[in-house]
C-alpha cells in the first residue's frame, strides 16, 4: 500500500507599508521584500500610491481681489520658445504688477499681466533671429528684464518702458555688487566685465574693465550675489569675489573645482543655499563649500549630456527637467521618432530628501512665477503632442488632460528565505481605480486585473517559485493602499 508525505508549509503575510521608500540602489541584486526598483508618474502620500505630478493649461486670476476666479492665459503664436517673468511697480496706482513675458516661433516678444484683464498679449517689436539671452537687472528702483542676442540690440524691459542700447554686448548674466555692475557676456565667456556705470542704457565697452578667469575652472556661467559676496558659477567650479572699500582691489577666492560640468540653467538660489546639477549629480552650495545630494534616480541621470537640462525651485522642491536612460519600455515622448531633449521631470523635496519623477515629458523651460497672491510653477514643452505649450504644475497624473502611464515595480526578492519554494496564494489590495498587478518569478507570471473599489479586495494568485518581483501599472488615476501578499513557504 502506497502513501505520500504531507508537505509542510507555513503561511505568512507581507505588507507594503510605504511605496515611497527610497529606491534600491542596486536593483539587479536580490533584495529583501519591499524595496522599490522604479516608480514614475506616481507619488507616495501617507503610505498610499497616488497619481503623480502633471501639467495643465496655465490659468491665472484676472484680479488680485478675486484669486479663485481664473481664466486661461492665451499665448500668441504656435510655439513658445522661452518664458520670463517681471515685477513692475506702477507709481500711478501705487501697486506692483506681475508680468509673464515670452518669445514665440513668430519672433515676437509678448507679455501679459497675470492679475489683470487679458484680451490679447502686448507685443514688443524686435529683430532677434533666435531666442535671446535673458538676464534680470535692478534699474534704479525697478526690476528690469534684459534681452540680447543675434540680430538686435540689448533691450531693457520694464513694465513702464522699453529702451535699447546698441553699444552693449550680449549679456548672459549680470549683477550689481559693491556699487559696480558685473556681467558675463556671450562674446567673452572667460572674462568678467565690470563698470561703475549702473545705468544699463549707457553701458558700453569704453566704460568697462575686465577680470580674466582663463583657468581650469572654465568659462563663466552665472553671477549670484548673496551673503555679501559675489559668486561666479563656472563650467567646473565656483569663484568668490569680494570688494573692500571703494577701490578696485578685488579679493578672488576659488572655492570649488571639480571635473564635473555644471549645467548653467540648473543653478538656483534658495535662501542661503544654491542648488545645481552636474554630470556627477545634484549639488548644494552654502556660500563656503559644496556638498553632494544623494537622490533617487541618480543612476539614470548621471554621466549623460544634460545640456538642455533646466531647473526651478517651487513650494520647497527642486524641479529638474533632464534626460534619463531608463532601460525598459519607452514612455511618452521617448517614442517620438524625432527624439527628445529631456524625458523626465525630477521633483526633489529639499526637506525630506525624497524624489519623484514625471516620465515621458519633454520640458525645455521651467519658471517659478512668484508673487504675494498666487505662485505657480510653469513649464513649456518640446514634445510633439504638446509642442510649444505652456502649462502649470498639478498633481493629477495628466499632461494637458491626457493621462500619463503610471508604473511601480519592486526589485526581485526571495523574502529573505533562500532556497525554499514559496507560493503567492493571494494579494490584498485597496484600489479606488482600475489597475493591473503583475507578479513574476522564474516559473512564469500572473497578471491580475483589479477593478476599482472602495473596499479592500483579496485576489487569488497561486504562483509558485523562489524569487519574485511585483509591479503595478495604470493609465488612469491611481489611489492604492493596504497592499499585501499572502505567501505559503515550504519548510
């Protein structure tokens, strides 16, 4: 008489307590349960997985007294190539006005009042042959936007006037410090020019002197004045310049030198710190020294030519549009036959250190439109579907009402139990919207279609193997919590 031994096993439930934990840095290694390999177009809020960041058509109030009533900002032209901001104090009505300037594919420089009636954009005549360089300048008691480039003179724009200077060079960055105007020009990137002539419309080569910085730190990129010093950000370093008294005995101190290139459009001042992105990752400068910032997704964005990257700080987060090499399926703009300049927007929380990404979006400019009434983060786009559009940041997982593909995947795990067979009996999940859960192992995979419900669901799986990974995907809205696996472990 034959008989069979009863296989002994024990049941155990594994819970995902936080989807938003930092990514596993070595995602190809076998990990304990719960580590995230990749997540995009999603965020973790209070232990739940929710729809991530997105952009919608820019809307702004038409009055400072009725901020909840917003209307669409209509742009002139088919493509917006650059966006800038400007505050102007109107002495006639004793109030500040906040303007959004832009340059479009028709070669127009246009602007609109963000808190006034917007019937049609105002147009400033110009003959620029390409997108001009932009710099901000304090003209007397007013802020001014300086535009210069091929085909036209230096333009000095305020809300009350437009002036030109045919004798001025093309200015990339400028700053008033110690009673002098300092500037970086497109014609001589290794030289810092300066003058005591603070009236920008009188600026000329005859009235300037220069300091040569032709050393291994490379060309000059951006000037920032804070902490009572002038800081010069360069291709491969940071130089501090000090002035004592009224003479021209400048104290020059080279604070930082690296073989990592600093991307100029990612340099952003935030309080007493400056954040910037390099070929070796994200950095923070406190006026004295530079420190590395450990950030999720760094392995996909380091070592890539990020010449089109740009950044802005909004609501305590550093937003970085850049390029990432993520070795899996293509998403969004990554499918464009003509390519893309950027394919992710990385959102780094300056307080918590947590990072999320929007993937599949080609953003070419970022701008924080800050004011006392309603501050917003703006972006304009380069991808085929949204070419030349300007949008404002949202948290709905959509780009101009189109849902983004949302995806989360764990690293491979053996649940910390080597060499024993395990059977995933079922999953437990609460998902308010439809989604798809995939469980894979060396013996195959199970794809589970989850219908949205307010109740916690238990769905049978019965997949046996040794090493597993799990993924969740959706093209719609996402709100997932209470995710757990019921596992039978063979003893």
